[in-house]
C-alpha cells in the first residue's frame, strides 16, 4: 500500500508567497495613507495655505519699509512703527542708476509674448496634423518629436549659444569645402535668442499636450466638414481652434509664466548685455555692491510678480477649463 506524503513548499513557492505578501502590505499601507489624507478636514488645508503665505506676506510688508527699518526690526513690528513708504518702488522703477526695472519689464514682455504666441501657434497646427492628417511616418515622427521632452534643457543651452554666436558649419572630411548648416545671425546677447530658445524648448510639450486634446475631438465633425468641401486649413481655423480654446489657453498661461519667470536661459543667452536684461536678471543685480541696496529687493520682487498674478487671475476660468479639457466626454 503506497502512502502519499504532502511535500513542503519549495523555495519558489515560498518566495512567491513572500513577494505576494509584500505587495499586499505595500498596497494596504497605501490605502491607509490615502484614506488618512482624504479624511483631513478642509480647515487644516486652509491653515497650511495661511502658513505658506506668511513668508510672502512678510516680504510684501518689508517692501514698504525703509532700509533702516528692515535692518533694525522684524517685519511683524511694521504695524507698530508706521512710516510706510513707496520709496522702494520708486527706486526700482526709476532710472538705470537706481534700478532700471521699468525697462527690464519691457524686455520681459519682449521675450515672454513671442515665446508664448509662437510655440502655441506652431504646436496647434502640428498637433492637428499628427491627430487628423494621415501621412507616411506620422507615428514615428510624433514619437521622435515628443521624445525631445527627455532632453534636459540645460544640456542644450551652450550648443544653442554657440549656434547663435557663430552659426553652424561643417567641413566635409578630406576636403576644404565647408557647408553652412545655420548662418551667423549674430543673435547672442539679444532678446531674440531668448525667445527662440524658449520656443524650441516648449514645442515638444505643447505638441504632446494639444495633440491629446485635439485627437479626442469627435471625428464626425471632421467627416461632415470634408463632405461640405472644407480643406485642412478651413477645418483647422473653423473647427479645431474654436473647440480647443480651453487647452490653448491653459498652455498659454503655463508658457507665459515659465518665460516670464525664467532666469537661466536669459542670463545664458544675453550675458552681460544689460540693455536687454529682463526683470529676473535686473532684480538679481538690484542689491548692488556689497548688498548696500538689498532693501529694494522685496519691492522689485513684487513688481516682477505682479504681472503673473494678473495674468493668472484674469484667465483663471480658462486655466481650470483647460486642465479639465478632454477629461469628460459629452
């Protein structure tokens, strides 16, 4: 008579149960944390907002205080001291010797507006082409284009600066023949170099974002337009642009804020050309030698931050609609 004996689980089975148990524990922990965060009262979130707003509020109050007041007492004593002044704002918006921020703000607009309008326009047309125009290699071209998102912007700054300063030339090996790939337009040190760089950096993300929205538009609309004899240009301007206003507005806000608050690209491309400095670079130089005028930094920061705040609150409804665009199908 044979006896059947249950064998003990081997290493593979035990390892499987161990891995499965670890996954269950991680999943259970995630659910506990998620449940805890969902149960946080709203007043706690508002308290966090208030706490985070204290540094900004203190900076705002200091912008109306004199240099001696800022050095001799804390911002919380400003209500007792009184004597608030607009001298800091007058100084940073004054002449070149006392700040020159007014001219820098004009330079910021000269950079931010083209660097916002151009990529939005190009990306909208490219997104429509990738979504609704069939051509050979469309998928591969879209993959390559969007893959540029993985390229760190900092890596491309110096090559672009060399491109703007002297163009791009290639000497054919074994010969003396030099082929000009990009002519020397002498763009280094100008605002044009900055908004061209921002345009190049923004296009991959803009195409990716707008393509997802435009591709979700009902195909019946395009079929009906083609039956009526509309070409791609008519479809784009009469259908795609009006229906894509939320997505276009959302990216426009993002891009304007990015370019307006940029410092790295501007200082790399413009360098020491103070006449073309945007507000971000000019504010960094407001303190002067040995920090003797550091009391005007807070006023300069709020002057520079005023434009993004106005843009955001003025276009807030478009911003919210753009974030929700395409999330719910009617």
